[in-house]
């Protein structure tokens, strides 16, 4: 638990603080390093200097007392700690986990405080050299590791004694105590540094970043004890036989994690590519929709130009139809509403097949002329059904003159047999037809048209659709009254 992360340009609260938490490493967990664009505040700098100074003091006090009669074991265990750090596994975002604590803890048991004041700093420095990171992290890591593992060695000696050549039951609780001391010191020092840099409370930092480390220290401490005993019993052979499996396991896990990370990165890139492609498709779809709608509006304009007496009828009916649909609970921008909108615009497209004489005749139509006029829903259906994006609207166009009681053309459908869109449209179409001037009559007042629709509810019109019509009718009246109001009345008060 050495490396920490420096302040960031987005950092905040006090004296160059970084709002992000800093990773810490349990027994060799190390953070990925990034440049520090902001200087540390003086409390943080003072704390780092204090930790480093205490670490250097411990090295100066204990290192000269080392018994060099068995330097080979110390060298091998130190190299194993360095190697384990090189095989660290990325976990929890920026934190990396290694088993370097195991050989360092074994040094504490075998060589006491004198040994760890040499092995610990070497392992800490070795982590930073390949990365070229010689910022404040380096002196802090050296001081942190030295203090934590030295106090752990002192705790072990205080409980188990300095005799290390024989296996005694007291060594097990002594090792657990030493591991707990290493954890507590390490967790406090790193959490305190994070607290100073981020401005968060020490407890919050520990709860988020430190409490999950304790089991690692306990397990690694017991493994460090076993490694020390294996070395004392079998020498270098026991040392290598003991550390080979966990190192190989860590290497395998590291390779697996790296390969998984590569796969995840590749999948993320593919997902980003798919998102971009999806956005492009959505933009193209929207462009096509606008093109479709523009084409339909142009066609409706052409129909209005041919049938001058009903100019604007399709546009008004579309507005009425969509308002009634909304009142019935149909959601905007759904396929059903889009079909209804297009059908309302194109409901009279079949009149292309009706002669101009009949369309413009000022008086009543004969039975033969009515027969030809009644063909326009079928003509419109035949025109639209072959166009994929108009297949849905074609059904509504086909049946937009059906009555709810089944007494009208072209199919004599009744009730729910009639598509909902056609039932909605029938009310909107009739209301606009009655309130618009025609060659054979003048427009009716809105109130009269409303009463006529109410009178035919259940016979010509679906009662539920009529209820929705009456609701939106109130809105239409309010809008109409606003438009008719004098400009002075509409102008907001100063």
C-alpha cells in the first residue's frame, strides 16, 4: 500500500486538493501514475516529509544492526518482492494488487527490523524506477513501507521473541499481530494522505478505500510466516518451492486480466463504433422521414390545387385527428400515430380517380355520381398499399368512410372491425367538412357541428372517440377565441 495519486487540474477544495480519491496498495497494490499539474499544499507536503523522515530514521537506526551471516536469504526474498511487484494485477480501477507483502513479511520474521529496513525500501524504489516516477510518491512510499513493516517486525519480536530457528506455537498469533500492525499503519498513513489531498474526512477515505485490505494482510501475513519457516527448514530449495506456485498463479491471473482488459477495450471500441453507426442511422432515418413527410405534403398541396373548394381540408383534419388521438392516449412519435398522420394527409388521394366534373359540381350528385365518388377510398387504398411506408396508412384510408353501425362503404364494417385510426379520422373529417364551405352549402357553426357529432355517437361514430373529441373541442374553442380576440386584448400588460 504505497503509491498514491497526485492532485489533478480539476481538483478542488484546499491547497491543490484533488476531488478524486487516491488509490492505495495492500501489500504491494500500486496505483497507475499520472502527472500532477498542481503543487501540493503545505499540510500535505509536511505530512509526506514527516513520513519520509521517520522512514529514513528507522533505516538509519536498524539497518546497521543487520546480521549479514545469511545475506543470501535476504537478497532472494527482496528480489522476490520486486518480482511480485512487477507482476501486480490491476483491480478496483487504478489499484494494483501484488503478493510482494509475503516475502517482505518473511524478511520481518527472519531478519527482524534490521532486515525490513533494507528490503522494504529497495522493493518500494524498484516499483517506481521502471515508470520513471520520482515525484512525491517515491519518498512517501519508501517511508510508508519502512514504517509499517518495521513496526510489524517489532510487534512480531515483542510477542514471539528473537529466536527464529525453531517452530513455536506463539509464532502464529505473533504473525497475525504483526500483519494487523502493518495493516493499521499502512491504512492510516495512506488514508491520511488521501484525506489531505482530497479534503475528505479520514474515516470516509478508510471506509471506501481501506477496509477491504485487512483480509489480504491477514492471509499474506500467514503465508509470509510459512515462507519464512520453509526457508529455515529447507533453505533456498524450500524458498523456491514455496514461492513458485503463488508467483505462477499471479502471473497467470495477470495475463488473464490483461487479456480480458484487451477484450473489454476491443468490445468498448466496437460498441462506440456501433453507437456512432446507430446515430448515423437515426440521422438518416430522420432525414428520410422528413423527406417522406415533405413528399406527402407536396402531394396534398397538389390535391388541394385540384380540389380548390376543399383547400386546406387535409391539413386541418390531420391536426384534429392527432389531437383526438392524443386525448385517447396514443403516444406521439409511435408507428400508430405516424400512420394516422399520414393517412389523414392522404385520405382523399383516391379522388385523383374521380372526374373533375363530379368534384366541382355545385349541386347535388346523382346516384351514379355518388357511386363514382364512393370509389375514392378504394382507389386511394390501391395507390398506397404497394408503398412500404404507406401500407399502414393505406388501411385507414381504405375504411375512413365506414360507419360505427356498419351501414356505410366500402366494406360495411362495424364497431371494432373498423381500424381505430379510421374511427378517429371519421370524427375529425366530419367535423371539418361541416365547418367548411362546400359548393353545395355554407359552413355550419362549430357548435352545430359538435351537436351533430354528439347526435350520431354510437351510430355513425365510435362513442369513445366522440368523448375524446369533446375534450379536445374545448381546446379548439379556446384557441379559436384567442385568435379572434383583438390584438390589444392579447397583448400582455406592461
